[in-house]
C-alpha cells in the first residue's frame, strides 16, 4: 500500500480538485481524459493511503467529506507553494540571493531602514529580507560569523577584519542627558566623575555572543542598569531611571520639548564614527549590491544616523 507521501503528489491533488469542482467522477474522468473506473481506483488508492474517506459516495454526486475538504484546502496551498518555489528558483537563478540578512546596530535609525526595505520590496525580487538588532561589537560579529550579509553601524574600534570590506557612514555626537526630575538635572556647572558615580548609569549591552564585549563610559563602582538597545536606553532615561550619553539625533526632539536635560560633563565628549561592512568573498549578489548602491548616497548614510523619528 502507498504511504501518504507517495499518494499526495501534485498530480493527485489536482485530480481531487477536479472531482470536487465537477461534482462527479464521470464528469471529472471526461475532463481528465480517463475512464471512470481508472479515476475511481486512483481516488481509492489515496483514501487507503490516508486511511480516510475523501468523498461521500452515498449521493449521486461526489461530495467532499470534511476530511476531503480539509485536504483540498491544504492541497491548494501546497500547489501554490510549489508554483511559488518554481518561480522563486527561476528568479534566484538570475543572481538574486534567496535571503539577505542585515545586522543593524542600535545606533542606526530604524525608520530609515524600513523606508529602504519598502523600496527594496517594491523591486519584487525573490530575496527574503531579515533584519537583526545588534549592539556594539555584536554588529560586526554577526557579519564575521556568517549570520549577516551586511552590517550597519559597525564601530571602528572593532578593528579591520580579514575577508570584509567596510566604508564610513559618518559621525554621531553624543550628549549627556537626564530626565528633568532626575537629581543631576538641577544646576549649571560641569559634572565631574564623582558627581556621576553617585547616580545610576544606563548602559546598552553588547550583543556579542562570545567574550565579554565592550562597555562605553562606565565608571568603576557606579550602579548600572543594562538594557538591550539604544532605544531602550532612551526610554529608561526619559523615565529618570538613570543618566548617560545618548546619540544627539535620537535625543534631540526630547531635549527640544524639555523631556531631557543636557548637562555638561568634565570627560571628553563622545563621538562615534560608525561604518558599514560586508563580506568580501566573491561578487555581491544582486540584493546585497542594491543595498550597497543605496549606501553610496551621502543623504542615505546621513539619514541612517540622524532620522530616528518619523
């Protein structure tokens, strides 16, 4: 006896669809160019393999049972999937990658990534797009371990890695900010390390999978609340849960509306010089090349660092 996998071929599913659509074995047999007994035999083979009755034969018409209706619903989906896979394979053969993964550091503006994704999907390519949220050295690690094809917002401190290309995105200044109800909000002077050490800092965790990662601007002995992304750091600081440096473009609208207060600090101001990077092996596929072409634009690179808000 056939197994379910042997019985449920695309041809068999199409045959069952014809029987259901015509409403009788005789009409379906005529349409399929078969003698009725051959068609009946094939349907019975499928029913035996699945151990279910697909058609109610008590009436003159071939009416689907509930099990038969469910099989055809799923079967129609499977046939569409087969057609889609065939189209996809054909398009992938034209140089489009099956999937492209972007590792985006939390320094990079998400609304701009979504705008670029929208333009990419409008190309109607077969490439599936995936975006990974990363932070600090985890952004480059996602690329070097093969988990991403393109990394946005790589810290230059990660060093040059053999087998990768990288280009500068620009620079981002950081500002030291606190919520207006935070103890450090009051006053006009310059805050020294001792002033900062007495209050909790908000830190972004490095998303690196191996090793300890890197930490930025933390003082020994200071209480630290660690969060996963720069957006979470912003949220924590807006709530007065701690203090810390934020990218100026991300903090700007909240500074303008008074929801964050800028304080001057004695330590040197932070400036990041993020880069974008991709693996150097072979010629880039068409999807990666499209993203690299967009990143050639100074306007796009600036927007990726500046436009954190819609």
